[in-house]
């Protein structure tokens, strides 16, 4: 494995080839699925779009997640606890959103 939590962003040769292989694999898989479904206007455009989005998200993840993990590992305990409590409250707020829309009779399109 070529992974470690680090203080700086990094992209190794192995990471780069992983991004390329994943992009090509998802493009090929999307092309096969588009051909199997058969009712898309442009199979190639769909497949290339799926592959490029998957490759871009993979690249951002591979480059940024080790930095985020390093930051989270070195966060003081109290600050990490406050962040956790904030996430719980945010989750409660998002979960209750559907009920507030219903109670306040807000039109949803």
C-alpha cells in the first residue's frame, strides 16, 4: 500500500496509475451498461462523462484524504468532541427538515 496520513498533499506514480485505471474501467463499464440498456441518445458521451467524473473524484480523494486524516488524528480531544456534537445536531436538523416542510406547508417542486 502506498498510503500514509501526511501533512502535505501528495500524488505518487502508483496513485496516478490507479486513477487512470479506475477512470478507464468505469468508462468501459458505463459503455457496456449504456449498450445493454440501449435507449440512450449517445452511449459514448454518457460513458466518458461517467468515467471522467469518477476519475476526478478519485483524484481529489487520493490527494486530499491523507491530509484530512492527518489533521483529524492530531486534533485536540475537546475540539474533536465539539465537532462530533455539531455533526450530531446537524444530522438531527437534516432529519427533521422533511417534517418542517410538511408542517409549514412549503410547496416542493
